[in-house]
C-alpha cells in the first residue's frame, strides 16, 4: 500500500504539488491523469525519492519512503521513464537485463540474456533488436525497451510514465493488455500515467486526476463517467471549453 | 549601491562563491572516495575507464611529449649558448620533462580529452534521466559512474606521465643527436646519471593527482548539469576550465612540496 498525505513540492516559485492525498492499495492498478505539466511525473518521482518533496508524507506499507533503507526499498520497484531513459552505452538486451547482470539479483549472463529476450518479446520486440543500441531504435521501440527493463526483474510495484505515448493503436493495445496482465496475474501494484483514455479504461482499477496541485477526483474507473466533476468530464471528453483553462 | 563599495562587494561575492565551490568539490571528492570501502564494485566499468582514459590517450600524450622534448632541446641549446652551456642539454631536458613539462602537459591533455568527454557523457545521462534510471535499478551513480572513472584516472595517468616523460626525453635525444651533434651514448648516460629517484617520484605523484582532478571534475560537473543541451555544454566547459586551473594550481603546490 502506497499512501501520500499532504505532499507538497515546489521548484522555486513554481508550486507543482500543493497537498496531494492519494492511496494505492496493494495489487491494484492506479491510473493518474491530468493536464500536461500538472506534476504527474514529479509525483511518481517523489514516491521513488528521485525528487525530494518539501512537506507531507509518503509511506510504503506504513514506512516513510525518505527513511526507508534505500536498496531494499528500490529493489521492490520498477519504473518506466517518460523519455525511456535507456543507457545508450549498453546494447538493448543489457539495458533490459541491467538488474540481472549486477547486484543482488545477479545471474549468469546467458540466463539474463534469455530473460531479456523473453521480456522484449512480451513488449512486441523481436530478438534481433537485442544486440542493437538504443540510438538505433525508433522512439516507440525505445519506449517498449524501457517497459521491458521496468518489468524485467518482476518487481512488486511498477510505475509507468506514459507507456503508450508514441505507439501505434495496435501496439498500445498490446501494452495495455500487458500492464493489466502484470497486475492481475503477477499481483503487482501499478501506477500509470497516461493521456490516452482508451488506456485508462483498459488498465485502471482506480483513477485519480491531478489538477491544480491536488487530486481533483479519485475513484474506481467504473464511476469515472458518472462522477459529476466538471474538471474530470472536460478531461475525459477532451473539450476545449470548461473549468480547466486551455491557454491559447 | 555605493560606487566605492560595489567593486569590493563584487570581489567578496566571487570569493564566497569560489570558497563554496571548493567546499562542494571537496565534499564530492570525499564522498567518492568513501565508496572505495563500500561494495558493490563495478570492475567492468573500471576496466572500460582504464582503456578509454589510459590506452586511448597514448597517441596524444606521445605526440605532445615528443614535440615538446624536441623543442626543449633546441631552446636550451640556443639559450645555453649565450653562456657557453650548450653541453647541459641532456640534463635540462631530462629535468624539465620529468619534473615539470611531462606531468603538466599530460595533465592538461587529459583535461582536454578525458574531463570533457566524462562531463559531456554524464551530463547527457543526467538530462535524459539515465541517472534517475540507474537509481531506480538499485545502482548508486557514484559507485557506477564516478568511482570507476576517478580510480582509473588516479592509477593510469601516472603511467601516461611516465610514458610522456620517456618519449619527451627521446624527443630531446633525437634532436640532440640528429640536429645538434651530441654523441648518442653520452647523451643517454648524462640523462640517466643526472635524474634522481625523487624527480621520477614527483613526476608520477603529480600524474596521480592530475588524473584524480581531471576525472573528478568531469564527474562533478556532469552530475550537476542543468537540463537540456545548453546544460550539457555549460557543464562540459566548466569542467575543463576547472580541471585545467586546478591542475596548474596543484602542480605549483606539489612542486613546493617536493623540492
Ligand atoms: N527538475 C525540475 N526542475 C524544475 N522544474 C521541474 C523539474 N521537474 C519538473 N519541473 C516542473 O514541474 C512541473 C510538472 O512537471 P511534470 O514533468 O511532473 O509534468 P507532467 O504532469 O508529467 O506533464 P506531462 O504530461 O507533459 O509529462 C512543470 O511545470 C515542470 O516545469
Ligand atoms: Mg510527465
């Protein structure tokens, strides 16, 4: 269980998070939606401790994330970064198997490679990309390699920052199904950021909308359409008119 | 502000900024070294760094030393002629290369070649979130990126300096024997007899210090890079400038210390 209480984060005068309260139960899939630049990526990074929040508490299973033993804490997580963040000095398979080649999860090279190729297959990539370098892949392929890397060590908790952005509709479908499968079959806890409403419906158990630095609405995905919240309605239907001002 | 005090305030500000920078570099250096005693270690990264910093720097080090040794021989010969001291060419070339020019030139070449590439690489990793990704993959960036490079610099740059010293002396020897009419055997005996163990030791110690400074500054500025391509450019520039200045300052201090 991940719990955020009154989380604040500002960059200089830019107050991004202004008291975020959110709960993600173990083994469920939470999808975060919200306008561009509202702080969704910052929120994920705060949970991981990549960004230090200014005030409020973030706990994982009751333990404060800022005081948790770092190695043990991070070993439970996998993260897909919005930009992929692949290591461009390493070939694709070593990116995917990064965790399996060093540290406590270290295993023989051949075995790590096999796992990497299997994970690549699950994100719709053929074995022959394994020996290419990230710079030789298209944007969507890089994203999927990042996804394969996030799930490679089969972590308990996985964060996906815009997993389907830049993918074609069919591939998006494959990835949505994969994320759903990881949650239902492997019992993982997932937190996904997406702008794609099809993905939201395919992936989410619960949905939370971040707006103005706070959680504007949160609830089960089934109640999303009947929420009665004008902000959420505007977002779901992609309307230019509504309470959320679109700067033009 | 008062026009008389304004320049003073500016001096004060930049002095404080300089002190703060020195402090944070020192802290960074101490943190880096503390990982020397805390596993895990990344030997592959270390070996790669040895190759890129050491082996691939050999050509540039060799060429720099060769030409400098040759030029030094010419200068000493013509300068020495003014007080009938042409005969000391082998000794002065040896002293000049080993004590001073070898380490300094190699250090500056390493700052140009290694510091810049380390800073640009790490800064790019920083702005593309690769450093964050490392952290989420339970890998400490300092252990994985900084320590291997700094240790490689510390260990391999003295070797480069040694090579540079020898090649520089060879440059002087070639010019001395081919152009200035020195007897080959006498030139070599004069060189070898004249050099003391302390000269060589100071040369290698300087190499170690400069290697440490060059790689540390590359990592330090890379890790602190701002976002975007501009951030990478600024980090690279600052790292090379800082490394070069610190190498020259350290050279003075070490010379005081040794002689
Ligand atoms: N390291 C940083 N330094 C300064 N400001 C930052 C930093 N990271 C994020 N911000 C600011 O925080 C705000 C939220 O950024 P964030 O990346 O979380 O947006 P987002 O909701 O993920 O948007 P998008 O949907 O476009 O990815 C932005 O205004 C951004 O400028
Ligand atoms: Mg984002």
